[in-house]
C-alpha cells in the first residue's frame, strides 16, 4: 500500500492578508508528485488562500468545523462552507479545540463525519497530555481517543490521523524517534484491527508537535510516519519549505 506523504501546515489564529505572500511561496514547493502540501489558514483567509493556490499543487484546508451543515450557530462554520471556500481538508479534534472548547471524542467524531459528508478529508488529531505521558498512559489514551473519535466508516480518502502529543505542541519538545515509532506502530495495528488490512493500511498517520527544519528528517525516517502536521514552522516559507523537502527526501 503506497500512502502519499502529506506536509500539512496549521496557521492557527495567525495570518492576515499580507501573509499570503508566504502562502504563495510555499505553494511553489508543492509538486504534482511527491508529498502533498496543505496549508490550513484561518477561516478569514480561506477563499483568498484558495485563489492564491489555484493553478498550483498546494491544497487548502480548514482548522475546525461545526458538526451541523447549517443553522443557528453564531460564529461557527460548517464543513460545507469550508468546502465552498476551497477547503479540501478539515482539521478536527486539535488539542487546542479539545482544551479551549471542551470538545469530547463524540464531538470530534461528529465533526469528522460532517467533513466527510461535505466531501472534505478530516485530519483527526489525538494525543496524550504531559501528565498522561509521564504516567505511562500514552497508548491507553490513544486507544480510547481512536475508538471514540474515529468514525466507523473511515477510509484512506476520508480520514488522516495525526498523533500530536499535547506536551510537544508549540513547546520545542518532541518524543524520541523510538517513542514516535512505537506510537505509530500501535496506531497502525489498531487501524488494521478495526478497519481490516486494506483500509487500515490506507489511512495516513501524521506526527505533529514541534516539527522544525532541524528535526524533520529524523522524524520522517520513522516507519509509519506519513508526514507531519506543523504549527509554528508552517507560518513562513523559510521554515516550511525545508520540512516539505525533508519529506520528499524521506
Ligand atoms: C499543531 O498545532 O498541530 C502543532 C503541531 O504545532 P507546533 O508545530 O507549533 O508544535
């Protein structure tokens, strides 16, 4: 099973119109073959970003969606609206959403289902907190998040799973490559157990948490790491393009 590698950038609550120059530069590093390149700007920039990416191989995604298709939900954005603005992917269950907005596994699952219904691929994030890591509970936490938040009808086209240890996000800390390898191997086995060998091996597994140009190559050399979800280092072309290049070379 050949899984296409994916370099995904999450701009979080960063970026105004002037930052589209960075996005355009990054788009130039996206090729027809090799790793898929995705940027998820804030919703305010989505349609401009989609315009900037038109005619390039870069894809644009959203950072979150509401589980419903439309309705009385002030301030929220549906998966259909994100698709309409040009999003091909939607991040769901990012730890900042789980923490800041109390999102449960059931909510995350509903969002992943909404993404699929709208024709977008969900990038579903799971990961343990620092306390859970220190207690040695990482795999049990991931087992439970995976069971609770991944939809039963997930496929390699509708879902990407991102392992993001909460303590590694934005901190400059990362697990060792052995730890990342053990987690990804565990997740691959759980996906095969649940979805069978075809779908279980088709779903891409990203690592996320303080991926930088300096550590990208060693992380991408780990088995079953199909790419990365990158926060801070996706904000500039100078940082993100070397990460894309490291993924191409892996
Ligand atoms: C993220 O937000 O998903 C992330 C991994 O952030 P950073 O790369 O900044 O740690």
